[in-house]
């Protein structure tokens, strides 16, 4: 079954802890993206990667880090430096312009 | 960078009526304008897109219009049905290597 798989679906974290969200795709797409979704603010771009071993900051990269060591994988780390990390995080891959989204990960900081 | 504004933020229509959602963009180099639908608790999915070389595109009850001079584009849904209830996002991108910038979303509710 092809697609984008994000895990975990729900995650709780204490303040001061780093957490890594997984994103895996078997669509053989080169480009991958991480978006943050907050009520009333749409989808805001955190990081994106056009090709393996390369990635670029999006509009709200502060407090986040990524890696792209494999084509299939684009994990996002939410660090303790992110001041307001509670949000819904969406990963996507891109092919001929269209974005294919995962089901998302909801992070709650306690 | 690109800035996309979307209106209205919420829209309620009666079943069978039409719904129109409008977006404006700032970067005149933008040439690709998709619309995504996100049902409650689900992932966003592409429903229609338009490129700058055309002014209108239709797909059954859904249509998108583009005015490059005014830098705005709109989503039109005719004969709305309850299953059209969702959040709709517009987006814009300048070139295939550029990032996609989304609007803030419109929550459409179709009432019986």
C-alpha cells in the first residue's frame, strides 16, 4: 500500500524534551515537506527537501531540525528551543506539483 | 516571499447552493495554484489546480478561476452537498522548485 506514513499519531512531551516525528514514503518522490497546522493559521512550512542529503528552511524553522539521509525518510525533530510546539504536524511528498500528505502527528507539550 | 490571503475564514451555505472561496497572492512570478480539501480528522487532498496559462478549469461541480492581472484566484463549488463540508486551502507557487505557500483556510459548512 503506497503512501506517506507518519508516526506516532499522537505524542505527549514534557517541556524541555526533544521529540522526533517520523515520516516515511514509498512513492519514490524526491521532494518532501514538513508543515505545521494551527487553527486559523493554515499550513505553515517548517522545512523541505528537494533531494537526498539536502534540505532548506521554511517559514517557521526556528526550534526544529530535519535530516534527509534516505530518499524514503524525512524525520522532524522538535527541540526544546521551539517555544510553542503543541500543534498538528503534517509531512508530505511532492510529484509533478501535487503534494501527498501523511495523516499527521499531533504533538502536545505538557 | 509569497503571501497568500484567503477569504472568508468560514462559510455556511444551504445544500444545493453555490459556494465561492477567494484567494489573493503577492508574487507575480507564481504560476501554479492548487486547492486542497481537508475533511475533519483527515489529511489534506488535492481537489483541483490551475496553472497560469489558463483562466478557468472545471471538474464536475468544482471550478477554479484565475486572474493573473489582479493576482487572485477563486474556487467555485456548485450544487453543494453535505460531503462538501470541510476546510479548503488555496496555495500558490512560483516554479516547480519553489515552495508552496498556503492560505489560512476556509471552513465550509453545508447545511440541510
